[in-house]
C-alpha cells in the first residue's frame, strides 16, 4: 500500500558505496529519517484515535440523552392519560351528584307540600270546631270577562286556584307564573285540591290574560277584587289542554 506524500527515506540505490559496502553515515541518516516518519505516523494515528474516541463518546452521550427524553415523554403521556381518566371519573361523579340533588330537592318539595296540606286541613278542622259551623265561602262574582282579562296587576298578588288534580298541575301553574316575569312565587296553602299562591310583580302585567294563554289548564274567573284572585279549574277538561 503506497504511503501519502513523498518518501523521506533514500532508496537503496541512492546510497554511495564505500570500500566494504554502503557509507555508514548515509545508512544512519536513512534509518533516522525512517524512524522520524514512523513516529510522525504514530502521532497522527494517536491524534486520530483520540478524536475518534471523543466523537464516539459524544455519540454515546447523545444516544443516552435521546433515550432519557423518550422515557420522560412516555411518562408525561402516561400522566396525561391518567389525568384525563381522572377528570372523566370526576365529571361522571358530579353528574350523579347533581341528579341525586335534583331528586332529593323534588322529594323535599313534595314532602313540604304534603305537610302544608296536612297542617292546613288540621287548622281548618280546628277553626270549624271552634266556630261550630263551616267557614262561609265567598259568593261567586261574575265580572266582565274582557274587563277582568285586561286588568293590570302589580306588586304582591294572591291567587287561589283549584281544584287541582295533583301536585304536578300546581308545579305547572307555578312555571307558567314564572314565565310572566314574577320576581317571587310561593305556595302559601294547598288544601283539598285548592292552592293559594302569592306572587310579586315589579311591573304591571295583564296577569289573567297571560295565564289564559300559558296556564296548563282552562279556568273560570270567580273573583278579582282587593288584589285577591280566585280562579276555578274546569274539572271535566283534558288535563293536557291549555287555557283557551
């Protein structure tokens, strides 16, 4: 294999011959030049080997860093997946709690209404027993339907309505009143199918006309005087029919 660059060792044919062979100084010079060339090659090889070793170490270090980053990435992805699963579980639990809370609120409300009915019934029985005869019923009043429907109501209004078949009809009536803009609605009494509802209107509203269009049943107007309304529900109508 040819070496790079020009050779510094004289060719054998270039030595000058002496009496008993080649001249010693020429041979020594050639050997010295050869040794220097070999030393230079060895130094070059040593430097190249050191550089190769350094590069190899850098490659190994980069590979180690790449593996470390890959592991950290996998760990981050696993944590992300666990977080998503945890959030899904929390969301489902919150939905269950909300559903339970709605059901509990409905049960509490129905229980309160039943207790109010029972208290009202006992109060009426005690009142009748004390007086000795049933309390008088307001005499029917037949106002002009158009006049009553067009009357404006504002402030605190008490409305008695009945007979109602069940609590669902009362709840539907409350919802209809709420859609008319009442700021406050409360059931003061519910006895023998008749309910007394108080409502607060901050602005004038044609209450009876609006109820005629929005209430979940038909009714007749018995009384509209003294800011106290009395409405009678038609017991023969279809429960799902709206007021006409």
